């Protein structure tokens, strides 16, 4: 008879402790999610950026070695096929720009300003407005081809209008280099968090980019 009150007291204490734990967890859950989701977003962006870096590096290498063998669209489509879990068709874009040293060369043909002699845009990518940061087709009388090649029409080569700062002073007259740019738009799962008192966490940019030259 004397043990029953003790059992009831223990049961009450256990139930009371469980209630406190539940309340504490409910209070901490928003804070835990506020920490975990931004970290997950950062991890996703790091992964996507590494993939874009690999695309641009391998693309520049392939372009320099296989430009005369394979169409540029084949090269870009092959690069995009290596990007899962990224969905390059829906959210990405690739540009390949051929640059030749031709402006402002010294007496030995060195130190030329690079001039765009060809540019290609991946036809399988997202036309979300991601324009090349090196040089934009559709300027200076040029326009994108509509025949599926993704080439920039109207490029005359060796014209000041197509001079670029990239590789300035590093090319000799007639030397060719290929620059590959990869773009991806990755919307964060969570934006800036208002912590109160006018303090907010920084928001990740959804626009990712990488460029390599070979």
C-alpha cells in the first residue's frame, strides 16, 4: 500500500519532464531550422559551383583540342550531360568564345589585345538572360544564328568593336584561345532571415558563374 503513492509520484515526474522537453523542443525547432536550412543552401551552392568550374575547365580544354573535329553544340551538350544533379537545360547556360590576339601588337607580334573571332551559345540551355560576360553577340551588327549552330553571325574578326579585355597583352598576333563560361540559377531554399532589431542574415545569390580559358 505504501508503494502506490511513490509510483504515482514517479509517473507524474516522468510525464512532467516529458512535457518540459516537448516545450523546449518546440521553442528550439525554429532556431535549429534557421541554422540548418542556410547551411544546406550553402552546401548546395558549393556543390553547384564546383560543377560549373569543372564544366568551364573541361570545356576550354575540349574546345582547344576538338574545335575543328566536333561542332561546338556537341561539345556543350556533352559538358551539360555531366552536370547532374544540376538541371542545366532548365536553369543553366554555356558560352564558348574564341579569342585571337590581333590588336595593339608590338614589333614582335606580342602583347596583342584579344579580339572575338567566334562565339557560340548552347542551344539546349535556359534562355533566362544570362549573357556572356566576355563579349555579347547581338551588338556591333552581329546576331545569333537561327540554324541550330548557336553561332554568332556577322563576326568579321580583327575589328576594334570586338576587342575584349580578357587576355589583353597575353596573346601574340594570330594566337587563339578559347574561353568557356558556365552559368546556373539556383534559387535558395530560404532567403534572408529577420532576426529582429533590424538584423537579418545574408541571402545567397542564386546566380552562379564560372569561366576558364585554354
